[in-house]
C-alpha cells in the first residue's frame, strides 16, 4: 500500500490534495511543517503546536547529531519522546546546514568531513550514517544527505553537486533498504532534486530521482537567494515531470505568497522558519499582509492582530498589548506572535485543501493574495 | 462585610488559613502571587497561570505608569483586559522601584519627583496620584506609595522613611475614600509597615498602620539584603501586634523556605520574582531542593524535574530535554522551568492550607524543609 493517497486534483490549476500516512498519524496535504531545528519549534510547546493544528513538524539530523547527540536521543526512546511530540516528524539530513554552518568542510564522494560549528569537534557524515541517524531519531520521513548549492552558482558546480546528490541518493536508498530496527521499515525515505537554477540540470536530476522510486520527492536548493521568478520557473519545470502519485515537498519554502504559488503548481509539503523567525522579530502574518507589531500605530489599537483569526493570541490579546510586550522586551510577545504565525500558516494550507475540494483553488488564491497585498494592514 | 474571612488557625503554630474576597474572585490564603511587573508574568500566558492554579497575580503601578502609560490601560478597559487576565490583581505602588530604579530622585513630603529609568522623562508621583493610577488600573488590591529603605540603613534614615510612609498612608487612605470611579469602592487598600531592621521603629510603624484600619496590612522593606534571622525576627515582632482579622502580606518574599517560615508566623500573602527569575536562569525548585537544569548530571536523566509534580513540564518533559533546551539557548526552556516553578510555588501554599485545615502545619513544615534541604536532589 502506498503511503500517499492523492485525494483530488483541482480542475483549474495544478493544485492537489492528498493524505500521507505515517506511523504517528495521517497528514492532510498540502501541509506546512513548522521548523523545530533543535527539537523545539522556537518558543512553542507541543500543546501550542496541537492548538495551531500542526500535523507534522520538521527537525534536523545535523543539529540533533551534534546536540544533544544520538546517544541521548536513542536512550530517551527517540526524538518524539525526547521532545514530547507524538505526531509525525520529518527530519532534514542537515546537508544544507553542513554547507552553511559547519567549519573546515572537506567534501568527497564518500561523504563530508567537517568540524562542528558549536565546539569544533570533527565529524564524518556519509549518506549511510545520515540515514542511520534518522532511523535512530525515529523520523517518520527521512531525507537523504544531499549537496545543496547557493545562488548564484556556476553551472559546473551545480552539475557536480547534482551528480553527487544523485550518487548519495542511491546509497541512501540502499542503506535504508538494508536497515534493521524497530519500525524502520515504516519510515519513509524521500529523494531530493538539486540542480541549481539550471533547467537542463534540474531535468536531469529530476529524472534520476524519479527513477529511484522514493516514497516522496523533494525540491531542494530553492529559496536560497535566487529571484522569485526563477524559483517559480524551476519549480514548475520539475513539477511537470513528477509522477502524480508521490508527495512533493518544496524544502525551505516559504512566505505565504510562495506557498500559495507552489500549491497552485502542485506542491504538497512545505517547511520554513518564517512563522517563528518573523514572530520573534515581531512581525505578524495576517490575512491583510505583514504587520510590524512594534509599530507606534498600534499603541492604542485594541483589535486582535487579525480579526479573522481564531488563534489563542487573537482571541485573547490586542495589538496594543502585543506591542507593549515587544516594547518591554517581554518573552511572552515572541511566543504569542510565533503562535499566531504558526496558526496562520496552518490556515493557508487548510484553506487551500478546502478550496481544492471544491475546485475553487484559483478563486481562493486570487482572494488570498488580493487581500494579503492590499496594503490595508492597519 | 469584611473582605477577609479567617477560616482557621493552626493549633500548634501561628499559621492560618483564610479567604479574601475581591470583585475578580476569591483567594484562598496563604497565597503566593507571581509577579507580572510589566503586565506579564515573564514567559507565561494567562492560560499557563490558570494551569498552575494561580489565584492572584501582582503587577506594578510604577512600571505600567511609565509603559504603556495610563492612557493605554484606561482605554483598553483596565489592566485585567489589557493583559487578558480575569482573576484578581494586586498592584504594588512602585515605591520600591522609584527608590531602586528611578533617576535623579527628589523626595519631599509632597511626593517623589524623578526621571524615568527608561527615557529620562520627569514625573511626579504623590500618594494621591498613585492611588488614582491603581484605581484606573482596576487593581483588586491597591498598595499605597511608601518609602522603602535598603539594608543596611541608619536608624535615623529608617525613622524618617517610616514617618513619611505613615503620613503618605494617611493621605492614600483619604484619597481612596474620596475616589470616584466604576467599582473603585470595591478595590481594597492595604497599609504598609516600614521601619527597617529596628524593632522599636517597626513597632511604632505597625501601630500607626493598624490604627488607620486598612483592609489588609503589608510588611514592607523585608528581604532587601538583611540577614534571614533578622528578617524573621522583625516579621515576628510585627506579626504579633497585628489584628487577626486582617490579611497580612509579606512583600517581596521569598524563597520556599522563607514562605514556609512566614506562614508559620501567621503571614497570609506573598509575592516574589523568584519562581520566574530562577526559571529563566535554569534553576528549578523541586520538593528535593533547587536544581540547576543545565548541569551535565542531567544529560541522560530521563526523569521529570520533580517526580511528585503534576505540572505540564513535569508531565511531559525530561530533565535531559530541559537541559538540552537550556544548552541550546531555546526559549521554550525558560518557559517550561518558569512554569514548573510557578506551579511548585502554588503547591507550597496549597499544601500549607491543607495542613492548616488539619492542624498539621508543624509536621508539614518539618517534612517539607527536611526534604527540601536533604541534598538528595539528583
């Protein structure tokens, strides 16, 4: 039985809804995964995530491998138990982090030798041990080690990284197949398509990953600094090639408008630090666009952040109070706006699913973006 | 009808239990008030406070007067609505803060002229306008402006401060009597006894405040740096003089052992920043004493902070996970330990009330302190 069921394709766009089955529960797609890099979605408790309607969260093998280390997580009974979250978890391999955070990195076909960005300790990660780490984390969805290039990047560099990502993808698949461990056969392994911003390379990478028959397919290396149009174009070129019966995950994307656009093109899964990072910086995402909570405009504004929102923050606190919390450097402010943003992001995917169910995604998208960019957000 | 009902006196100690009635609900005493200086108990939401069993919180007129300012709070419908808390609130006048934080302070019999510690703006606070500020905050319990001296302090200085506190107490009472405003007749005004560490002065101050017939009596100027024995002695001297039918509030106290000791001496109400300040610093209060969560001892300790605790933190997270959160500077750690500490403090007063109900406070105190200082906390 396939883990992914395509429930419906929207009649007028490429948007689709589906259901992804994991040992920790089903996930309705399109879905958005809040990011809990260090085994915590910053400022939010598992209860908060549940209250926001979060179905699956993302964590990061590289970070957890370094801190608290695999021995701690194994002995605590896996990542879910460690962090008190009993719904699905997808873990990124940390390829992206190795290439952006780690020190004195030496990459070879075998793997990556690097120094921890925390304490300088040397580590060697390979496609094989990265899969093992995620098996031990107990991740519902495992991402293979890949080489993610930044923008801009020469075609040669992007080609080499794409080839290595493919070679590593095969080895990850082999490692996963040979894996032994409680429930490890129920953990899903996705493939990642790299290729930079080069259409020709993306097509090659896509075909290679498609041929390997993973349980889901991810678009990596997007939203790494390239212009938005380029990102959307590359995504569309790849998406058109993908089999419809596999879930499609666009890694690290994005802002509300990016998510809506990508759902339109047929993407099923997203993750991004935006809701919590913006939340901690005092920016709220609302149906009428972004709001800078600290703005003096809101000193005596006794309305909620978003009149249409049913989150704990909007049901209980005013803009005036939230502004006061940011103005006085109170941690509750970071949390309440992160909570609202996380709820808002869940609303985007939930509303998209509802619209797809009625073949109304096109109208929903138009309304959402029209309102979101209406510049009426006061 | 008096707002305070003395329910029971313990047979073998001076401990007592009672009920204090306010417009926002009844408070069982002895009670502990978490501190929400800036209209938020640091890191905790009103829901969290409810989950901890908090019956009343404390806030601070001086801080709120400066930020967000009274116009914002008045327009938002009072402090309760502003911060989304519908249970009782006691506000300190901020006398203590004026003497510890404010700049270029000029004190006269009329009041205090000072510069805001935030923006340097000049303000003038008098016993009268401090009562008005708290009327407008909608505080259930109002504290008058007083002059709090630090330790050590000469007898002359303590005498002058005590005399001024008495003069201001009379004016506060007059101001309160003449006050007009919705529900202001139901707000309670407490008197504050100062007098430094001088028994003779404390006795004079106590008699003066007793004679003014406030709705509750506070012991101010304790826990300001003096040795513990001195604090306990001064408290006992004063407590023996107080009428039994008024609630007694020991301001700014304290650590768990201080609270137990003061309950033994007949105190009914407490406030202290300890549970949240220690929480943010990664120190948990447990039935077996204080615990430094970040300690390497706990790397693989999969027990809760306190096996006897039913708080959200202890029911869902291990020491290992909490240590990880502190180790990775994750804000959730600050919140989860603050939450536990706040719950633990409510447990101290709840258990005390239960013990008093059975004339067992003496045994409870012995058991609590024996365990708390057992040095078994691993």
